[in-house]
C-alpha cells in the first residue's frame, strides 16, 4: 500500500514538473479557489490559462460569469 502511494505521488510530481495541460488545470483551479491571481501565473502560461478561463466562462479572477 505504501509503495503504491509513493509511486502515485512520484508520477503526479513528474507530471507537474513537465507542465503542459496538467499545470494549466492546476493554475485554473487555484485561480478559481482564490489562491492565486492570473498575474501570478508564469508569463509563459498566462495566455493559455486566460484562454481556458474564458472557455470555462470565468472572469480573470476565476468567478463564474
């Protein structure tokens, strides 16, 4: 059981380090929960995160429109 949990955590950490869609989802969730603002997202991902927020019908603060 402990080994399975460790493997899962390692896979999750590697996926986050790679970036891509996983990090976009994390940034959108954090903005929606009010933990960060769009300005705090790294500049390389900011446009993509803004586009995802728009598609999800949320404003730049993560509030549902």
